[in-house]
């Protein structure tokens, strides 16, 4: 049987459409219900659906009154406060294009993005590095003053038009802006049953930062579109405090990257979570040891999903259709997926190949920002090429086998080794450098930098240089001096051999 999944397309997105109007539609029938609680051991900041919509539409008015033009890019430099989703949805409501960015990005990193985007405004939270760019800066205080403005009308229009952008690491080492249409949020409805088992009575707690697309979609947009309650930990909440928050705030679904589950399991022996139905995991492959330990200590399952910034999640397990390890899950109803061989033809089930998504998917990106050649390279006919190697079983279950390139994973964020190498090569005395992801434990990996020097190098100073020029999640955790880096016959750096040699020489228990 061919490694193809297609049970028919998902229901088309209605038109005219506005992502923000759709997400906040329950302000009309559930106005007094709590939509968002930003929680900490000290208490919670609660927002009803009506209050949230008022703030979003008030911000839209503020942006329009400021003269920000339709289609203009707005960079969000905000932390884990309610300002983030309000600014994001407020921009979309007004017809602008918000661009969430990680607060951890350094000034040089965010300046590169700003130069590429030429934003009309930058929303600035306290203490978050800002780009060296002449765009208008709107402080968090000024943003919050807009919350009570008279509400703007939603900018309705074609669901295929751009709504927002997210940045992902390109394989070339240059981060790429992924342009998503308003219809992308409509496509997320396939996850409600296909992954979450989401209902209007749920209270979903997501442990990630607002600027991460996993948190933005799973932690906020989907619960609100359903009419559920989103629970988000405040910025200073450590993983060790999450079990208390899950219990205190009656969370029924918990979402996090595998690394967060590992940290929680280290901090607590018994985990008493009486209201929790199950957990969700995405961002990187969930280790089986982590899954088993969580289930043993909580009595609940973790349902895994595969996805990427260009199309969110599309393969998942769910309460109604659990997957048997090592499979991650099944294609969600409404998706059209295939596994392609080396010639980019559909292969047979039971055979490994590259996972591909049909361009008919309403969640598929429009394009990479200002990168037509790279956009074209990712498509072959109708298929978007994910770069993930998988195997489809006879029953349709998808098992993740790894990346087809050298992209690294840092806590769920994909990081290009080329970007890290280009930065570290600027340090005096570093002649050559290779960045790769290495396994340091059976259930944990880190980014390592292997380097060759032309003179003595102070490794502490090299680490400090990385901290200054790279976001924290991109920074190597290990620096390893080498006499030479492994290369192929054509002189090309062989990162795979570097990984294999290092891991073979070190205990991975």
C-alpha cells in the first residue's frame, strides 16, 4: 500500500474572515467566562472573554489612530504577559501583520530581522533587547493605555491574505520569516479532536513562552477558539512549580516540550494531579523513558504531535486514537500527507522516507518572507518537503526517524548549525568550528561547538562571546577543542561523523 494519507479535505475556511475575530467570537456568548489566567504560586491575573476582546479591539484602534498602514509589519518584543496576545491579536484585528520574536534574541540578532522586515512599529516590553532600527517604538505602558480605547471594527477579508509571521531557522543559517494566512487558524480545528481532545470545559495549561508558535497556538488560540480557558505560567515560574500550578488551578490538559516534562520528573517523586486528563508534547521527539515515567507518576498519558512552523502540527496521537510507541501518532483527519523516496515519489508503507504535506492544507504557509527561491525549493509539485524522515505503518501510524539535514533542536526550537558556526567563527583564534546536537543522556541532547584554533583561545571568553551574540537557546552548552574536524572527500564538513565519534566515546546512560 502506498504511504499516502487522504480521507478528503477539511471544511473550507469561511469568507470574509479575520483571525482575531474568529478567535474571540466567544466574547459574544461567553463574555464573563475566564479566557486567560496568567498563573504563579502567588496568584493569578484573570481575563474574561469580554475583557480580552475589549483590550484587543482597543489596541486595534490605537494602532489605526497611530497611522500604522494596513499590511505593515509589527515586531513583538514582549515577555510572558497578557500584552503579548493582546498586541498579536490587536494587530491582526487592525489588518497589520504581527511578528512574534523570542525575547531571548540579542540586539544583533533582532536588528538583522528588523532590517529584513522594515517594521512600521516595535512593541517593546521592559528589559527586552530592541533592534537598532528607526521604526516607531510602542512601549508596554503605551500599549496598555490602548486597552480601553473605543473598539475598532475587525478588518475582514480574504482568508488567504497574510495574517502574521513567525521566524524559523533556515538550513542556510539565515532565519526565515514564515508568512501565514488568516486561514491558518481555521486549519487548527483539525487538532481539537486529532490531538487535544479539547472541549469547552477544559482548562489547558501550557508551559512555554508566548512567542513560541507551540504556545501561541496550543496554549492560547485554540482554547479561545473553542471557548475553553487558557492557563499560562508567569514569566518567572520555574518548572519545579508547575505541578503546584496544575493542581491549584485545576488544569485538565497540560502542554509542554519534552524537556519540561523531564525537569518536572526530576523535581518531584509523586505528582498528584487529580483534575488532569492528559498531557501534550511537541517541539522535539518525546523520549519513551519520559513518557513512561510521567504515566507512572501521574496516571495520565502524554499524546505526542509532529509539526513545524510552516504548517503547525499535522501528525498526532489523541485520547480517541492513541499511538503505540515508537509511533508518534496518525495524520489528522483532513490532512493529505505522503512519505516520499529519494526520487520524491510516494513510497510504500513500512519504508522510510521524507514526510511531505500537500499544498492544499489550509494550515500551509504562504511563503518565506522575501525568499522566493527558498520557498520554491521546499515544494515539489503539490508536496511541501518537511525534511523529516519518517515511516508510515500499514495502519497509517507515523514513526519519526530523524532529520534529513543537520538542523539542531534546542528545547523545541530548531537551530541552524550554520548560524551558530558563523557567529563563533568571528571569535579571535577560532580557525574552524562545527556546531551539532549531541546526546549527553539517553533522554537529553545539547548543542555542542567543536572548534579548531590557530592560537590559544580562552574558552570562558568564547562562551561569553556566544552569550552576547546568540539567543540563549542557540548557545552551545559544550565547547570541545579538536585538532581537526571530520570532512568528506570533497572537503565538506561531516557533522554526523562528529556526533557519532563523540557519542561513541562517552557514556550515554
